[in-house]
C-alpha cells in the first residue's frame, strides 16, 4: 500500500502545471426524468431541475433544503401527470364499441400530496351513443382521484396533529416538505378529522 501511495505522488510531480486540467469552483447539474416503456426503451426525457453548485464552502456541498423541496415538487408534478395520462389513455375510447370519445371540456384538478399540490389535467368526455347511460358526459379522472388529498399526506397530518398543536404541526411539515406556503391551519385541523371519519379501505 505504501508503494502505491509513493507512486501516485511521483506521478503528480511528473505532471507540470501546464498539463493539469483547471476546474471551475462552480458546477452545473441537470437532473432529468426519463420515462421508459415496458421493454425498457426510453420514451420521454424531461428536464426536472438545473442547479448551479459551488464547492468552496461546506454549506455549498450537496443539496440544500430549498433545492430538495424544489426537486421533489417538480418531480412529483411530472410523475403524477405522467401517471394520470397513462390512466386516462384507455378511457378515451368507448369500452363497448371502441369508438373515440369526444372531449366536451378541458379542465384541471388540484391534488395535495406530501411533496406539494399538483395541478392535473382532467378532461370531461362525452359518452358514446352506442349505449344508453344516465349522464351524457363524465370525468374519467374522478374514478382515480376519489379524494383531493393523498392518503400519505393525511396520515402525516394526523400523526403530527396528535403530537403537537395544529399550527406547530403545520410549521413542522412545511420545514421539511415542499408544501404550499399558503396552507391554512384549518386544512391541517379538519383534514385528519375527515380522514378518520372515512370508512377503512378493504383490500381484496
């Protein structure tokens, strides 16, 4: 081992300063979200965040809390929308005859998660005339988003609210999670209560 270290030091002395590669104290990091098909082939590449990082002070090393929040929030939005689009794709055709359904209206829907509130596309589609139905149109996303708050966020709100006051639990969640700054104390107070009033989920 000693011989290896001596050889490395000798190699460094052999290189002149003119041949050394100068590196800037700043570095640019680009993080991308790559969606792959079932076969593993890359289908879409989305730029999630670009960071300009310094390395001259200890507080510059790694991700800051603000950068981590921004990364999680942006990644959550892209990932959720991709999942929603995948869910909505087979809903665009009639389940009975396979005809393409007409879009009656374009809208969006908010969904509160641990990593921020995401705005998702939620189109209203017209039912096909091949089968008589109770309504003339429907929103397919309503079948997936049965609530406006993710169960994991409801659990965290209920857990923290049982340990400390509602305003303190809200502050604690905001410290570490990319929750919106306008989150009201009443949202945390009544959110967990509503969650406990709901019937338990039965897994089949």
